[in-house]
């Protein structure tokens, strides 16, 4: 069955709830095969705008790394879904019992950013940036994680370290490295801190059993032309985990010790990113500063959860399929007074998770509008799949998120119907959450300009695709 050749491709549509939008999209079935071995782009080709004084860093997906390879597409999918399951479990554990206090920032910088590449394993993120550490700067790949409040790299002397792409950072060769004392207010802001020979020690555990332990320090980070001094950073002497080539992690969560939190006095917690789409040779971007906030974006209020201040919660009110809003319980996405439930936006989770009652209604609504498409068996965590091997292109219903105060985000088709092999099997890229917590994952965010205005408490979508 082949569809006519006249069709449109809807990349991204944002509107208020009073504006209509197309009910269907066309998705190309046969796309260029995804590479099973990674290749790194030239990170010397950075972008700096003198007019806006904004520095943009490239983002790279973890699968672009030469150290990451797969036997086939089936192996790639199942590896990613295993990481994703561990990530979700780690988020649920963290929300169930952590509280972080806030503190004022002390640092002064201009707007800047970096390229983003996809990144880390099992509870630690999916996208990488390239950052200079120390003085003179030594370039290192670091994972970005919107659910983490720690900046750290592996350090010499390395008593226990995993393999990374670059030489392990040696603080003895950096003129800007300064250890943090036990009595410092910075040390007090670390949740799991200790003291050894007068120096502040830290320890961070991740959901899959990975960890980093070492010394807390103040160090200089360099983003091309922008130099950021006195960043509180972990210098990890004992590190273990599936970090796949990265030197460490750049936490951009909502807490005071994240990179965004440390700079909030000057940037107002403003940053934005565009996550690279799967199967392309392009890179995404990460931008810090007020220039990251575009004119014309659709803004949604951020919701703070004192029980989990690292995470960015948003108000989601409904789901739509083919322009029809799905009937759901009124409070299914609400954040409760006890800090349970709610909707988190996360760069480290791939597949969007929804409470079971919401997911089932959403999935059934999509299935009813795709009854003409041949079904396939479920794959990994996906229970709704299609055999599109006999198609050149197919017409599928739109999928939309209805947010608090009116904005509607209609996703690109590739963000909700994804290929899971090289033989034409596509799956509905959502899954049920084991609890009332919802997570908007990076597959659903791909190619969409996402901006955070921490000072005013908003997240913006669009107005551009990227």
C-alpha cells in the first residue's frame, strides 16, 4: 500500500488552545540507515555571536562516540531502553527522599554556551559537551544532565577510574585549581560531604550503582572565548560506572550547586538547548545567558518541588491525538502537596513516561486512529508497534501536549513514532510510569528549541525548530 506523493511535513507546531492545527502528519518510512559505529565532529568549529554576546556549545549524542558500537539496530534499541529503565528508577528513588537547600551565586560571566552531543549511560544522561577544564584549559567531554546538581571530572591521582576519551585531568598542572576547605560554605552545600586533612570531600551515587568520590575544588571552565572562574567542581579520584568516554558530568539541574545554579546571579538561571535528532550527522546546542530566551516562544510555568529541587517540573493538563483531546482524570498530572506525581522534563530520560491510566487512554486513542496500519509485535518497553515495511510514507495523527495556561505543543512525527530496527518496524514512543510521576523524555524534545527562564519561573518551547 503506497500513499500519494502529495503531502506535508509538520515539524513543530505551537499554539494557544484556541487556535486549530492540523490533525495528521506524514512520516517518511524509509530513511537513511543509522550508523552502528560512532564518529566525532570537529569541535573546533564553535559558534560565537559578538552581536548578542552569546556563546553556543554543540551537543553530541552518546552514540556518536567511537567507543560506542552496536551489533545491529536491535542491540542499539535494547541497550538504550535498559539505560532508560535504570534512569527512571534512579529518578524515582531520588524524588522519594532528597532535599537540597539553595544559596546565592558568587560568579560573574557573560552569555555563553556549547555544542551538545549524546552522552551518558544508566542514570547519568544522554548528551555530551566539550569544555576546557583548568588553566591552561584541557578539553574534556562532559555529560549534561538536567536532573543533576553536581559538576565533576575524573582527576589524577586516579585510584579507580573508568576509561575516558581524553587524558584524565591533572589538577597539579592547573594554575587555577583551589581545594575547598571543610569549613567553607561551599562544602556545606554538598549533600554527601566530609572532611579529610582539612579538605572538603564529596560523594555522588547514581541509580545504577555508578559513583564519583573525591575532593571538592574551585576551578576554571573555558567555553571557547568565555572563561568561567571559581566553579565549584568535584575532582573525582574514585569513579565507577558506564560513562562511555566522558570525563565527567555538567549538572544543569535546578539546585544551587549545579552549573546553572552557581551562575544564577548573573544569568538568572537562563539557559536553553536543542537536542540533536537521531540518525543525523548534525549536532545540537546548549546556550547559557539571557540571550538563550527567544522572542516568540510559548512559555509554560515551571513548578518547584521542594522534595526534588534539582528537577524541572511543568504543568501538563492534557494529551491530544489527531486534534482530539483525550479524556483523562483531572488530577492525573498534578504535583501533590507531599511532592509526589507531577511532570518532569529530563534530558537523561529517552522515552516519555506517563501514569498508567493516562498512558493507556493516550495509546488507545492513537491506536484507534491508526487502525488501518498493520500492527507488529511489541519491542522492548514499547507495546504499540507497526510494520511499515511496505510503505513509502504513512499518514499518522498528530500528538499534542496541553500545558497549563493554554499553550499546546504538537510534536514532530519522528518524536512519537520511531523506527526500532532497519526493516520498517515503528513504535509509539511512550511508556507507562510505575508511579504517578510523568517524565517528558529527550526523544519527545528532539529538534525543539527548549529554553529555561529560572529567574521568572518559565520554560519556553520554540519558536524555531533546530
